[in-house]
C-alpha cells in the first residue's frame, strides 16, 4: 500500500477508509486465515453476549462487509451494519442482502437517540480516532438497559504469551496476508494498531468513562482477543 492509502496510528478517517476500501474484496477470506477460522466462533459469542431477542434492532458498527452481522440475523434480529468504508459496504450489499447497510462515521452516528436494543463493534474500535467519543455515541443510540459488546484485540496476561502474540501480529500476520489479501501492506498497519491498543482493564475504564455500566470482559485466544460487555444504564 502506498503512502496515500496506508493508514497510520494517527488514524485519520480518510486514510483508514481508503485502506479498508482497498482490501474489501478479499477481507473476509483473509480474516478467516489470520484468525485460523476462529472469527466465526467469536461472532456467535458476541451474539450470545448481547442476549438478542427475535425482532430486536441491533447496530453492528464498523461492520465492514456485514459478515459479523449474520449471527444477529440468524437470531431473528434486524441487523444494521454501519461502516465508513464505501468499498466494504459495496461488497457487503452484494454478499449479504439480508443485512441493512448504512454509511456512517463512528464519531457522529447517523441514528437517533435510543434507536437500538443492542450495539456492538468488532475489531473496529481501535481504528477510530477518538475511542471514548465512539463509545459515547454507541451509548447514545442504545436504549436504556441495552447491551454493548466490544470484540477487539488485546494483550495476553502472561508475559510469555504476550511476546508470542506480538511476534505473530508484527512478523507473521503480514506475511500470511500476502497470498490472500488484495493489499497485504494494510495488515502491517493492523498489526501496529493491535500492538498499541489498550489492555483489558484499560479498555474497560474507557467504556465506563463513556457512560456504560456493569462492564466486564472475557478473554479469548489466551487474551490475544477480548470480548467486553456493558449495559446502558436506565
């Protein structure tokens, strides 16, 4: 990826959007390779954590092609996949017509207050320029008593496993991406952003500070990934 489209840790929205536009066509297949097929299981865990009832309206923010929204549809919910990458949305509309796709910015969501029964964001929060604002926006559009689920990279509590995880994300993941991704250099940025991301407790504090309550988390893949869950106060 050249300097025009490669995102940096400054996370300028235009750069990040162009980066995801560039990898949209093969994004889902590359994700399956990068996570050794675990992403499907993790999506089901997100749906379970949200305790979705049939007919519920669920916002899946930074949903990309909408693959992460499919478990909500399968649970009988009305899923809205929101992303600011028009390339991702284009691929998603073609592949998953059962999902409603909406273009939108995580820092100024195009939805009214208390529009959703539950909200979620998977592997997208670390790509926004202002994490707390994005979390506050998610709280704004969630009904009181509604749940939030944040699935994101994290840091294994074991120092040895953390070193191995950093080795994988920084060295192995970009190499594995080359045969599968339409723009492998994007995965260098994704590795950098994962290394600079919050640990589990620090992210929980960010979620609380944005207005959410009853925040907890579950480690996945030995803590290399964490699923945070919170409740919108009544």
